[in-house]
């Protein structure tokens, strides 16, 4: 649900910033997603499994970043 989507979006954003020459960080309306995807009717367990799996895949990536990679930035579609 929201946590799973937020974790997935954060993981994708991180990868864009690290891999693209001029990364764009796509904004999204979290409240709209919750309404449109009807989060309250979805089971909790798959969302928690998603968060755990995505984070388990992202943590090793973060742990091996060089100092210069921590300085990379992207342009957010809503806030620059």
C-alpha cells in the first residue's frame, strides 16, 4: 500500500540519480495514489513483504556508494 509504493518509488529515484547523466526525479501525489489505488482494501502482508524486499535490494547498493556518488543530485519534477 502506501509504504510499499513509497519504498518502490524511493528505490527507483535513487537508481535514476546514480545511473542517469541528468536524472529526473518524478513527483507523485501520494494522496491521489491512495485514493485511486484504494489502499484501504488491499491486504497488508504483501505490502510489508514488498518493503522488505525492495529495501533488502537497496541497502547493499547504498553501502557500496563512493563519496562522490553521495553528492549526486537529480531534478525533481515538482520542486526542482
